[in-house]
């Protein structure tokens, strides 16, 4: 118990709690400290409810000692009248203000601003449990010495009794004097002496009633009056006993877990201490590396500075030499200079041949000097603008000089990530994340038995770009995938795991072939032969007008250009939710071609719907497997019959009462098991089963799509590029 003293210290005064109050943020603070903090914040007079202050006989000067005077205690009636007369009026605002002042308390524990409401500290509960813990701790460690009587004449005697009603401690003599026989005070129950008197029970700060319930919505103890108030209408309120038992069980369970894992806690403490040591060493190494790199940058800058200064010095000396030579040349033109004097002496020569011989070279020099005099200009510029440095880019680089950061955890794009014949994984980096040079993709199956040891992940290293293709996944499995980026700083964090279901069977790739039973006026197949749209046009409009008098609607069918003769196959498609009536499924190739080369009326009264059996006899004793299996979709809904047979043919025998509808998923999956003669319809996103039907697989089976009215179907695109393969259906060869 001696080790928990730090839990009993007030965060303001750093002393043991005295009458602690529970703040809305669940932290505690002494009542006196809370008043002082509010006073520093400028909330004068919001220190709390005066009635909650300790009142005792010792607080009245006239009754400090019964040995000096036996004056009666002041009646509390006057105090009650003052409280009632001032009820609802708080310092700092006028009575009846439209916008009452909300008091903000800066919690010293969580460093947050806590709203205390209009009433301030008077609306807070006292933490009586914490007071009892502090008192037990004081008694165990003998903090503060003996408790003295508050009513004795100095020097006071040691207190032997306490009175909760009087909120004071007494020696034996004082207790008898203040609790005379025959009076109401004689019924006060003496307690052990204490420095902090608490009420017997926790009282509601609003109504001064004992709390009996706990509001889970507000997370606050309430009394009976609070319970019936409008502020708690519709809240979930339970008795205090229920909240007590629930919290006690939770706390006991948590404490038991902690006490049962002391070895684990000690191991983690050792690990943290070792981490601290490694952190200190690594931090020192990082400091040395940064200092060395910065010194290297300084050395490079110093070397560059010296070379630039040397270049400027050489340019300066060259210009000074040229200007000095120009000065000497101009000085030779002055009167009394050597050149002018020599020219004057040459002019005195009278021998013509000798004059010509000596004057020719002299004339050239004089001519150059005259030309220089007429077109004067300095031989070199005094400006050094060509030596200015542009360090803007370098300064920006130095300003942005920072530590290398690894890429943040990528975000997997779940809208573009899917599994079909292969797995396509797409991701992106969060905003403001450092770039990644490449990525590592890891994946594994989750539906395999766990192997001893660490989980084994399959890995794709150095993936460029933000997508990856995982080939040849196992069918009918669940894969978990994750990705992380890498740059010069190292590997970043992994992304969140994403789980993908692979198709339950190998994917069947095919194109659409609308030659059988299809009207080119009402049916449009895309150029890539992977999408088809039914356009109702004028015939449907006329049929709608003659709907009650008898008409016909043609059934347009599109078949796949492949036929399944063995094994299990799977394919997926998306149906336009605005489609009027679309049937997606499979059927015997021979029966499909026979039925839809001349499609019968489906709304005419003369039309007898197909029963879905190979034999036309309705009274056959042995029911044969149906040649077709279709799932009916219309207006964004899927019609599911009461049994598999209700969707076996183009129309079912069961009425609407025996059927139900479910929402249309983004993609539909069809899984055909040829050997078992079963076809399953699935939600291609979650692979949730929708319907399973029997099917006659006595011959080649083809995918089929039927349209009545407007509608559209798009086949699921393969993830990767498939090689060309030749298929044959109905005697026609095509390339896939």
C-alpha cells in the first residue's frame, strides 16, 4: 500500500487529496485547489456550494472551547434562508439571464478544458471512495501524527471520537459537553477521529438526495428526482446495484488478469529498458552521422568558396593589368612624354630618305594613339556581374534538408481490387507520404491448416507501380493480401489486410454469340462481344397497348460461343439494375437452339409455357432433369422460387406467393458442375449462394442470357491477357 502514494496526490497541490471532486473527464482534484484554479481563471464566486463546506462547532468563534463558554450553536435556519434566496443567481451574471455562463475548468491531469456547466463546482460529485482510501493510507503510514480535538482550549488534547453530523473531532470531555443527554445530539453516532468528514452516502449535487440509479447514456449517478426529469427522458437508467456489480466484475477481472501476468509485465519492463538503452545508443549514432554529413557539406561549401574566390581574383588581376597598360599608353601622349618628344625630334630631320625610313613606324604608333584618343573607352569593365551566384535552388534544398522518411502504409483500393481468373491488387499512398521506389506484395491462403512456427507469406519483391497481378490462385480459397513501400530510408508499414475470395471453380472465358434466336433490331452486341443490350423499341410499345387483348413479346437470347462438356466451370457477369426482365443461366446447346430459333409468345393466351423437362408429358411418372437453369432478374431484384425447380425453365409453375426477391448484387456468378448436373448462382462479390438448380448435362451445355424488354448484361473482364484459342459451336469455328 505504501507504493500507491503517487495515486493519492492532487495534480494541483501535489499533496494528498482533501475532499476530492470528480471532474467530467473522470480526473480528481481537491475542492480547495479547484476553487483556486477557477479564481485564477477569473471565475469569481463559482467555488462550489457553500452548504458542502465543512461546518463544525470549531468553525464558530463563540464555541471554540466548551471550557470557556457553553453558548448554543447557531441555528442553520438563517443559512438555509440565504441559500434559498440566492438560488439560481450566480456571481458574474444577472438573474434571469438568457444565456447562462458556462464555466470552463482547465484539468491539470489531462491538460484539457472541461465544461462544468452553469453551476460550476457545485454540480460535481465528491469522490468518497478516494477519501476513504486516503484515510486508510494515512492511518497505515501514520501521516500527520495524532488527530487533535477541535474544541479544546489550547493546548488541545488528542481526539478520541469524531461526529459525522457535527463534522468535528472531540476528546472525551468535549464530546460529552456537545452531546448532552436528553437532547437530539445525544443520538449522534460517534466515529473514529478523522480529518475529513464525509456524508454517509453519496448525495446528488442538484437535489441533495441520495443517488439510487446510474444513467448509462449520461454516464452519471442520479437520484430519484433526476430520474423523472426531462433531461434524462429516453435514457437508459439502471439501479446503482447493477452498475456496481457490472463495474466491480470488470475491474476484478482486469485486476485478476494483471496479477496473473506479473511475469509478462516484468518481461515487458525489461524489454522496454533494453529498448531505452538501444534508443540512447542509436540516438547518439544518429547525432554523429548527422554531424558528419553536415561537416561534409561544410567542407564542400568551403572548397567551392575558395575556387570561386580564386576565379574572381584571377579576373580582377587580368582587368587591372589591361587598365594599367591603357594608362601607360595614354600617358605617352602627354606633352613632354617620350613619344611626343621623339616625334618632334624626328620632324627636325631634313634628309628625306632618312626621314621616310624613321617616320613610317612612328606614324603608325601616332595613328593608333590618335584613334584610341578619339574612341576612348576603358580596356576592361569594372563590374563583376558575371561573378554573381544564384543560390536560390541550393538554399531551398538546404532549407528542405530533413531526415529520410519511409513510405507510409499504402491504402488498398477495394473498388479496383478483385479476384477472378487471377488476383488484381491495386493500392495508393496516402497524401503527403514520402514516395516509394518500389513495393513488396505479400499474400497467403487463410483456409489452409495452420503450420507450426511463424506464418508463411508468399512475397513479390520490387513491384513497380501501384498494382500487381497474382497469377494462378487456388480456386475456392480465401487469400489475405498486404503491401508496403520501400525507398532509400527503408521499408514502411504494411497496409491493412484485405481478404479476397477466389471463384469456386476454374474461370470459363467466352464471347457472346447472338445468332440463335436473336433479333438484330432489338439486340446489340458490343464489338468486343462481351456486352449485350436489349432495345425494346416499337414492338414492346405496341404490346403494352394490346396487353389486355392478347399480344406477344419475343424472347431474345444470347448464347456463349463455348460449350462445357466436363469438369467444373465458373463465370461472372453484371446485369443492369434498370433491366426489365433478364434471365441468366445455362442450358443444353441443342435444346437452346431448338427453343429459340423460333421463340414462342410469352404473353399470348395461346402460349403454353415450357415445363422445363425433356419430355412434354406433364403426367410423366419420373421427372426428368430440366434442360435449362435460369436466374430471373428484373428492376434491380432477383426472383427466388420456393425450390430449385421454380427457376428451372423460362417460366415457373409457382406463383408469386411461393417466391421471394432479394437485391441484385453488383456481379452475379454462375458455377456449373457438369458431372453432378448442378448449377449454382452466387453473389460474385461475397460469393454468397443465391440459388442451386439441377440441370440435364447429357450433352454440351452453353451459357445463355435471355431478354424480355430492355436490359443489358456485361461479362466479367478477365484480369490478364489470355492466349487465343479456337472453339467450335454448332459447326462454326471462332477464335477466343
